[in-house]
C-alpha cells in the first residue's frame, strides 16, 4: 500500500531504514519496488541480492557476529549494561544493474567504480 501511495505522490525514490522488521521482508520490498517502478535502497547487501536497486550499509553478517559475541559474554557472566556499544566498521555499496535497467536508470560510471559489488 505504501509503494502505491508513493507512486501516486510521484516520490522519486525510497530509502528504507535498517530494522529486523524490514530485513525479514527484503524480497517483498524488492518486489513491491519493482512492481511500482520505484528505486529503493535498503542497508544490508542482501537487499540488492534479493533484486533491490542498491544497498548501502553494514551487512547482516556483522550484526549476527556481534549477537554471538555478546551472547557468549553474557552467558559467561558479563552484565549487558557493561557491554560497549558497537558500530558497523565496514559500509558496503552494492548495485544491482539488472534492476537499474528494469527501472530505466543509468548508473554513472563513477558510482559503479566506487561500488563494493556490482550485480550483473
């Protein structure tokens, strides 16, 4: 429903924030964006792999790894409040050229050259 509303409002593109809710629905988001010809970017690289136009952010692998480390520390007796806040240390840009072509978009060569991964 949101993508249909975006189309009616002539929204130029959508940036979806990283959350567990959206992460579980990446394929659905990619399909909705395609159906409504809406360029959309989501943070984890898995979004571009699922058919989304681009992803820019930390991969879910980082977060999964951190969850494992923190769980281990808590099980060994560390207090959760004493654990440090972690930030993503590697941000990746992944571009899906197949999706760009389907949307009628031309991705500048300079952007392609800086991408960590380009999906043909």
